[in-house]
C-alpha cells in the first residue's frame, strides 16, 4: 500500500534547504538524513534562492509601483474606479428615490 503525503513544517523545509545550500553533502545524502526525496530537496532549495530577494526589499524605497509605467498603474486602477463610480451612481439614484417617496403628498386641488 502506498504511503500518503507527510506534511512538513516550514521550519523543517527551511532547515533542509539551508543544508542543501551549504553543499557539504549531496542531495542523496541529505535525502537519506532527512527522509525526503532528493527532488523535493532541490525544489525547496530553489524556492529559498528565489525568495531570498524579498528579504532585502525596502518597502519605503523599492516599490513596484515606482517601476510601473503610469499608464499601467492607471490600467490597474480602472476596475477599482469603475466599481466605485457605479456605487456612487447607484447610491445617488437610491437617495433620490427615497426622497421622492418620503416627500409628503401635495394638497389636493379643488
């Protein structure tokens, strides 16, 4: 019978990936030591290397928005602005309808 997947904690994955980054042992040796498949070790190692850049990003200076062309930023904002415009438009219609209904009936003409 096949074994099911064994959930691994983030701490464990980081520990294995850092051991792989040190390159003191082969993936096969690390796999035997930690009880995981060598390809899994390579995947975790790759994720650590790719994610390392995020550790050094200063949100005050290195904003992705600054790298975007202003036209691209505006294009990203369009759906938000359209929703907001629709909301205010519908709110105005509802307010006008409410005020028409709430107005007292004019006196009857004779």
